[in-house]
C-alpha cells in the first residue's frame, strides 16, 4: 500500500451542514415553545439568525456589535428584531468548527433544552458536516489582547497560539462552589467534554428569578442549583410544587437532587462553553489561547468587542504586497552564490528582489526540471514541503547575513523552525515568492523571522524561523 502525505490536507476548508435539522423546546426566559432549525449556508456566510415568525422574515448577523443585553444570557438586536440567549446554539457551531449556518427561529428566544449545548451538537452531527471549497480564514492572535473589570474581579486575555484553546477559572467564594478550572486544549474535545455541561444557578438567584417571573421556561431539568444556605422542609416543598416535582432535597454536594453532576468541575466547563459561544460573535474563527478568570456574558461580550476591533484594524492596515517580478533583482543567482554556501541542486533561491534591515523578498522558480520531481509523486508532481522550508530559510539567511560587512565569511544555521503551515500545493510552473520579516532586531548574531510564501496572490506556506550567524572555520 502506498502512503501519501498530502499537504493539501493541511489546508483548512470552510464547513457547513449537509441538510437542515430541527431542535424544539421552551425558551428559558419567555417560556414559549420554539422551533430552531439549523440550515446549510454558502461559503463566507458566517452565522445568521432568521425570525421566520415575523413579517419579511428578517435576518440578523451573529455579530457582537448587535448585543444589547447580557443579563442571564446574550441577546442580539438589530432593526428592532431581537434574538435571546444565543450562546448555547452558537457554541455548538463553533465547537464543531462549522463556519456557515443559517439559524431559523419561530420565536425570539432559542430553546434552553437541558441548559447545555448537548442537544444542539447532536442535531448538527445528525445533519452531517460537509467541507466547502473556500479556505477558512482565521484571526490569529499575534500580540496579547486583554480585558479586565476590577469591580467584578474579571480578567481575560488572548495570547498567541497556533490552535484555538480556552482556559477558564471561576471563583464564587462559596462553600458549595469555590474555585474551579476548566481547559479545552483541543477543539475536537468539545463534543464530549464541554457540550454536555449545563448552566448553573445559586438558590438565592433562583428564588429571585421565580419571584420576578423571569424564568417562565425554567424547570429543574435545565440547571444545576447550588444551595448555599440551610433550607427548611416547607421551602423545599414550595420549590417542588413550583417545578411540578414530587419532592426536592439537597444532596451532599450542595446541589438540589434535580440533576447529577457530569464532572466535578461542570460549572467551570459550562462557563467555558459560554465563552466559546459568546466569542463566536466576533465573526471568524480564532487562533489563540483565551484565558478567562471569573468570566460572565458581559465580560465575554466586552472581550469579543476588543477582538473584533483588532480584526478591523488588522484588515485596515493589511496591505497586499505587489511583487513586480519583471524588474531587475537586487541579487541575481550569481550574487546569491557569493553570499550563500549552497550550490545546485540545493541552491533553491533564484533572485532577491528587495531587502532592507528588517525584511527580504526572495524568488524561487519551480520548474519540471527539478531533480526531486523524478521521485516525489512523479505522476502528480508536488514540491516537497521540506524544500519549501529550506528555500524560505535560504532567503532568510541572506537577510541575517546582510547584518555583517563580510557575509561571504559567514554561514547561517537555523536553530528553530516553528508554526509551519502548508496551505496550497506548489507544482511545476509556479513562482514562489518568499516574504520574510524580522520579529525582533538581530542581536548577537541571532535573527527571529516570520515568513510567508506566495504563489500569485495565494498564501501557500507560512513559518517562523530562528537563525544564528556563525563565522566559517
């Protein structure tokens, strides 16, 4: 059997669902029965809600800019149309890495179900997830983004990471619910480890909500209730009557007997679920590690707005580099041979088009005459990824060698290559353009670079490199 490592498989494609799927239940706050239907959507559609019960069936983008309320859930409103409690239905989409979906509702609120995302996830998996043709575009956290609320003792930070990771800490200072932590290091674990985790409430909050008629769709099946005071039997009986239960009692874990904990840290895991659902409102998937201490819907939304603002600024300042490959190069192949010790067939850079103290642009013309094509998928030739990295490293080597007055007397050794990503195949006839920039100034002969490789306007490869200049013996 022939084993093929296909770099195209490493390119993330957008995803939607294969067919419509419906979930039914009561809204937590309105108590109304609602039918929610997830529908397939085209590429670059994102998440949108449609109110099919209203004239004209208005559509609202799942956009953090439209959040108008965060008490006991996240509410969107646009042009006078509201969608309540969106976080659990969105967490299911984000947790399954579904990019495009139209969510139809015949009511203003999504169903609370069991207080988790479990049934939403099951419905989406039943519908089937299909890959689309368009590449998935991420917002990559390249520098820390922070949010804090000293009064509520909330701290949230997004730090760089090649994967989407979430870490949450809660601390209610209660004997029955003290400090808990939850972490999602691999989004593939969401379905089993986060999605089933239910919302929770303290008894005194529950009593307030009951007295003020604020949970018309709530019952003892869709929340963990923590009891942080002694309860008399008549109080328990009143709760049982309100929720139409034969009896209610307090378990040794300090919770009512309506549910059993799925995990010891289920509350922290549910808060992580909420963070994931609320951050879905930024409008694109994230590459970064989100660390949240004592988060709530208000802080989640404020933090999402900071990320959304960063996305806007990044798009505004991002410039598409126009490479004029017809102009005379700064260094041709002969000049490159005077700088680099490499020789054919391992000299992989043909031209240096431009260079200054912090960046370099190199060119590699990929032809069918390359020796490696004879053995590397000869029937469907693909430039090996390791040689793309080597070619990028040679362009970066010229950049770091330019920091010494006599580069011909030095060589560069690469100490580290990190965060490599192959996005498209490179085939004969392509012209590879390497654009490398220093992450920090060269110090003590060590240069840290971030590089992007293009074919035309498409990114085909990315990497970070750490190189050291060493004098020849």
